[in-house]
C-alpha cells in the first residue's frame, strides 16, 4: 500500500455502527424510560455539522430521522466518507475512551437526533449495570467488526472495494423492486470515490464495467444493484 497500513485502516475501513436497540437491549421498560428522559432532542438542517474531527468528545448521539455521513480528512485534506448513518444508528459512543472526535458528522438531509451528555452518560455507566454491559458489548462488536473488515479489505483492489461498498449501500439504504435493489440515496461518483478511497475517474470506469457485466443498472440518477450477481462477483474475487 502506498500510504501504509495505518492510513489505509483509518481511511478505507468502514466504521461499524450499532443501533439504539443494542444500547437498550434487556433494560426494563421503567428504566428505559428513565434513561430516555436523559436524552435531549436536537434538530440540524441539511449540510450542518453535528461535530467536527478534533472537537471535544462530549456526547453520545442516536439518529432518529434523516441521514448523516461520517467523514474523515487525510493529512492532505482529502475527504473520505467512512459511513452513512440511518434511523436509530448510534454514534459518538467512544466518548468514554477518547477525548477528541476522530471524525466529523455531517447531515445529508434535515436530521433529528437524541443527545446524551458525557456527564449523564458516565452516571448511567455507574448506576445501570445493564446499560454498562450493553455499552461494553457495543464496543466489543465494533472492534471485532473493524478487525474483520480490515483483514478483508487490506488486500482488496479498488474494484473489489467498490463492489463491497455497493452491496453495503444496498443493504443499508436500498429498496427492492423487480429489477433489483435500488440505492435511493443520490451519490455522485465523487461520493463513491470518497467512500472507498479511490479517484472519481476510477469509480466511473468501474461503474461502467459493472453495468456491462449486468451487476448494476442505472435508473435515472439512482443505481439498481443485482445483489445476487454482485455477491457472486465479490466471492470470486476473494477466492
């Protein structure tokens, strides 16, 4: 790798995110209502920053409505999209172990989030064993998934990463129809390039190849993915 394993890890491996359900799993209704009451609601317009990389890590977020992109900047100022969050995704959960944010969160659409302050979070960790156990499980799952993704992606070529990212987007944001799974979020070739750490030109060329192979098709400004064929393609490239 030209930039080394460390830079590859932080720029190219998509961050796994857990949901609010994981945080509240197994908590009795009365206690769940008490915990929910500690969150405050915030509204952000499209393109607004919920927080920037390097800011104090002072709160935990649950996305209740809309879409958010998690981005990171390289030392050269290149933006890489690490993940696209959807309803009920949990983020900012590393506030217990990091003093500063390691990435930025930007609203793709108008969004509504529930926010738990660091102070309230620490009190919950001390007072609610189930909440603390769920939080520990979330961190463990995150670490395990990142290790698996890293081992799988570190040897992958750009076209392989692009295929896997299309499958990821189809799973997270797609809507099934007769033609396949339509990725309804409008992403430019530049957005896709940022998601996989490639150039826009490379993404454009590979999308044309995928289209010729029958792995994807265009529907207006959206992409329709044939998940079965694309998964077969990924498996062949991994073997």
